C-alpha cells in the first residue's frame, strides 16, 4: 500500500525515476480497486452496458489517469529512455513494448533522469 501512496504523492512528477516495485504495486492496486468498484457498480446498478463502465469505476479511472501516466514515464526513465515512449501505446501492439520496458531492470547508478531509485531506500 505504501508504494501505491508513494506513486500518488508524486502524481504529476514526470522527471524522476521509479523502481519496478513501485510501478507494479501501483498497477496491482489499481486492478484490485477497479475490480472491487466494478462489483459495487454491478450491485448498485450503476453499470452501463452501452458504455461498458460503471459510475464508480469511471470516476476512479479518471482520478488515476494522470498518476498512471506519470508512474509509467518515471518507470521508463529508469531504463534510460525518454518518457515519450508512452505514446507508443497509441500504435497497435505498442503496449507490448511498454510491458517489456516496465519489466526491464533499471540502469545501475545514475542516468540522465536522476540517481537510481534503488539507492534511495524509502
């Protein structure tokens, strides 16, 4: 939970680096919350089959879109690539490239985006 809160605290920081741990715990927590909210939407009847999204899960999705992009950019910075690589998600199968990038270990030591987040123990 602390990794999720850490990513939310830096919700609009696009200039740093993030560890794999921070990124994947953020993704895991978002999936869990989305599933719970989807179940609540189904129980309350606030799920729209035409839009394929519920009221609560839609509000949550809008609330975490900027933090999700920011933590992804910081994760890509950790492997010494520019954050503009996030735009490859707009290309078919581009999300596979992002998946591979987020799975790679970060560059040891400092890079052009800052010091290694592994050296900074939170």
